[in-house]
């Protein structure tokens, strides 16, 4: 019997084995996911095959990117059948065709900007693209506290943000997403909140009390729901606390939480999560979720063990 989670119109069935990997292949951990107009699923991982492509039924189609990335982090659909890939280990953003041809590089791969110096890039995390203007907004990241704005062809325009806890300040801007009105949502992970800005970087509002928001996705169609992946607690003293993160939260654009998917406790079961890191939603409202469960817990176990890293949640 399929495991269900959520309530009402936000009820989902968990399909942890949806992706049919070739024999002997593994994800290790999945950092982010994207879907194209045909609902083909692009899975960005830190395993030996960093970019794997599946059809909507979970059948493996192809892979590419072997040996090309230092530390994968974020994936975003670009224009005209392209993908933006954020490589935080290489301090760079890449634009690829869907079949793996490199079209553009933003940043200098392998060269980090000064730590917290404000210049691009020091471990960038995600790209958001304005479909009206083509402009790019890049969260940056682990070694910076900024959002950078670029033209569609990769020319630098402006930046905003600095380390801190006040409005417009960041403590690990981990992901970015735009709504149809051009408002930019930033997952300010270690400040336990999401901040919202206009296209010029003017602070508009913030949503507080979100436990370490990592993944951030705004559905393009319909009511534009906001999907947020929240990490479980990481400290030894609170790892077993219930009702702290380890979930997917679904919000409307006003910041009202409509649903919480996941158990009260972090875990490996189909209805539980450990480290929701990146996600997307297809044309039917199904969720594809990647978890960095190896970095979060698996590598620290004795012996080290690969944990659930990717699943599909089918909307009932």
C-alpha cells in the first residue's frame, strides 16, 4: 500500500523508488531537480553521473556531465531548452543545452571571490530567471551574503545584501525563485526565514519561523504555490526534536502555510525526510524532491551508508 502524506487537496503518495536507475548506478545525494515542458525530469546529483534524465514514468533516458562539476548545487530551467547549473565548488554558473552542450559560463571556474567580500562568486547556490526580461538572479551563497543580478547574456548588473540578521541581510542565501510579478524570494537558510524583494533589490517583506529553508520552488502555473524544503535539526542536542524541519512546506504567495508534508520526526521512511535540498513540480502538480542525506548524515554513520536521496510525491 502506498504511503500518503498531507491533507485535503495537498495529499500526496510517496514513491521513493520512482527513478529506475541503470544497474549499479546511484545518486549518492540529489541537490536539485528540474522538469521541462514535456515533464522530463533532470536530476542534479553529487554521484558519478551528475545529470540524469528520466521520463515522467521514471524510466532512465540518458546522463551527462561526468567529470565536469566540482560540487553540484542548483539547477534551473533556462530559455529555449537550456539549463542553468550552479556549481558552488567551482564558484561558477553554467548554461547547458538539455543534452549537455556548454553554452555560457558566468564566473571564473576554480577562482573564488574574497570571502564575504560581496563580489561574485564565493560558492553560489542557485539561479532564478525572470521569464519576462531574461534577467538572472543568483544567490551567493556559502562564502558570500549576496544576490547578484545579471543580464540574460551573463553581464553583471548589480548586487545587494550583506551578512547579518536584519531586513536585506543574509545568513546563507541558499536558493532563489521568482513569482509572475517579478518578486524575488530568497531562502535565507540560517536566519530561518524567506525574504522577498523587488527586481531592483528593494526589501518587501519576510516570512519567519521556517526551519533552515534549503529548497525553494514557485510553481509557474495556477495559484503559484511556494514549495519550501526545510532541513532537519543538525546539532547533537536537538537532532531528535520533533516538528523542526525535515519537511516540505507549501505556502501561498502571501506567506500562509497551506500544508506540511512529512512526519514530525526526521527519518528514512517514505513519509519522512532528512535533508530536503532542492525540488520542482511538474505540470500535474507532482513533486520531485532531492535530499543531501549523504552530507547531512550518511557519511557520518559507522559504517557510512547511503540514505534516501530522491523521490517523487504524486498528488492524489
